[in-house]
C-alpha cells in the first residue's frame, strides 16, 4: 500500500508540473523577437535597420493637412538594441543613424529648386518600444531632436533647422514596420523660405536584425 501511494503521489506531482511550465515559457518571450511573434529574442547589442516601406515616402510638410514641403522616396535608419526584457515590457534602442538620399528628395515650396541634403543631428537618440507597439524617440538629456534641411533656391542655397522635443510612433507586426504621422518640428533658424513648422511622416519597414524580420511582443 505504501509503495502504491508513493507512486501515485509522484505521478500527481509530475502531472501538476507540466502545465506550470507553460506560463513560465511564455513569460520568457522577449519584447523584440525575430522570425515570428514569440520567436527568438533579439540580443542586446544587435543592430536593427529598415528602409522606407515599399511604395511610401518620407515627408516634411508645412502643415499637418497640407502637401507643401519636402518629399523623399529613400531613407533608412539604424538602431542598436540596449535592453530587451521579457514581454510584456519595454525594449530600448539607441538610434545611431538616420539618412535621407537627397537625390530622391524633391520640394514644391515656391522659390525652391531642389534639395541638397537632409541631416539628422544630435544622434544618438533613445527609442523605447512597448509590448503594445507604442514607440517614443527622445534625445539625450539637455539636447533636442534636430533636422537640418539644405535647399537650393532661385537666390542661392538656404539652410533650415528644425527641432522637436520628442517623437511618437507605432510599431506594427502586420508588416514589421514603424510609422510616424505628422510629428511636429519647429523652425529654429533659416530664411523666410523655410516654413515655420515642419510635420514629419514616414513608415519604415520591414525592420530587420541581420536580415531577420523583427516582431514586437
């Protein structure tokens, strides 16, 4: 009787331990994974990158509802992962590069004949991504997010400098993209041909880690 009771007890404990392992495994899923949602965790130090989503443009318009400003069809960003905790949680990245191919940029601002360059200043920026897809970009303490736009005009070259305290966007697993919509920048220097406010919109994707698609959990 004693032997049978011990065997039964051991079996019961083993049976109870099986379902207990399921939530433990789920809890180990990182906020950022590759391959699929719930896939392989992105390692701290990995560099993520993305071009503009196919068929889309990055725009800097003079108003949230207007179409006057600068349009670019080629842009990329790179960011190094600095923290990737278990989901649900908040992953952190350091944006080390964001470039715009000036040959792909045009402007329909009256008096402007072309775009010489667009430079993102004051890098790196810190980006946080939460499990629900909310994305926030902030500069280093005491700094600001800044973009310098150099334009060719009928009267020569002009430089327009725009700043923003932070940016917010959305990460989507539908196409492994991040999107920014009408993020407002304020002109801090430049001629009267530089519009007083710039509203930035862009969708980057797919976001990849060494070629593997990145998902948010």
